[in-house]
C-alpha cells in the first residue's frame, strides 16, 4: 500500500490530490510504526 501510494504521489501533480495522497501516506506510515512497536520488525513485501 505504501509503495502504490508513493507512486501515485509522484505521478499526480494536482495540489488537492497530492494533499490527499500525502495524508494517506502519513497515516500508513503511522500504522506501520505502531505495528513495529507492538510486534517488532515488520517485513514488507
């Protein structure tokens, strides 16, 4: 999900869409950190 969102952010140049994708990206990274804190290392494929 993070990779796809990152690719979408790089391709879409509309400011409003970028803001939305950036918010999603930050939320996903926060969830990733929470999982890492709870379970230890997370291996993403």
